[in-house]
């Protein structure tokens, strides 16, 4: 998901009907520029080279979203596919959770995330945490530094993890501490996107997989 404001102008996007490297191309109604949905960048037209600011969002099963947000509203649109369920990832080797860090592209292989749903790692001097919520089929990426402390995490059950330093328990889905000395604290989440591996490699051929 992106903020559709570019140079103080709010753009209206639609499907262009074109593909670029087998991926969706968006078009804006105001200038006719063509945008890559995966890059959030205008690839042709008057706004070529402009980029959209990404927004942190969840691609999560409806059952989990409804449980967490029972009063939510739903955009009523014609459906073009079956329900989004965990079965969408029946072959996890086809998917990665991609993200940009310090100007470089990285990928968390979904198969690894399913095997190790709480994964602490480092890129350079930054301490990061990747989590996979099995029920919601959703991956999240967080910073492990909270104040002056870098936390190490391990799973407790399918929905909960704990940090080694304080023994506090945290929600895997949200990075929120629900018990212990850290109760009420939240880890800072980073932007990422679930993608087919081939598409991610097409757009980011220099991307590296995070080590597990």
C-alpha cells in the first residue's frame, strides 16, 4: 500500500491493463503516467522517476482480521479470486517477504519463516526481528532495539513470543508486549511486501536472502 500524494497532488490510480516483467502496471488518471506496483515508482510518462511513499499494512486472513477488529468496515468490490487463506501459500518456496534496508533489497523466504516463525537477525549494525503468524498467514518485520536495549526473542506458542532479557511476553502479530516488565511497549515495525520470489528477483536481481 502507498500514499498516493505526489508533489502535493493526490493521484487517482487504476489498472492500466499492461504488464511489466509479468507484474501489474498501474496508471494515474491525472497524468497518464505508468507505475510499477511492486516498486511504487513511475516508469513512464510525465511523472517518470517519481516514487510513492509505502505504508505499513497487513496481508492477513479475514478470520484473524475480524477477530482483532470486529467493528471494521469492508470495501465492497467485485471479487476476482477465491478467499485469501493460508492455502494460498501451499507451496511456500514460491514466496518471499521483501524489504529495503539501507538502499539494498533483502528477502525473507516464506518457507524459512514457516519453519522458524520468530527469527532474530542483523543487517550491518541493525538488529531486526521477523515473525510469521501461522493463523493469519502474515509476516511482520520489526526493529529489536527498544530504547538502549537490543532484545532477543523466542517463540512461546503460535501467537506469543518472549524476550530473553526481561522474560516479557509479546504478540507475534503486532510486536506488542502483553505481560512482564515490558508490558505496553511495542516494537517499531518496518515496511515489507509479500511477493512471488520470481517477481521479487526480476525487480531486485541483487536482492539477498536473510540467513536463517
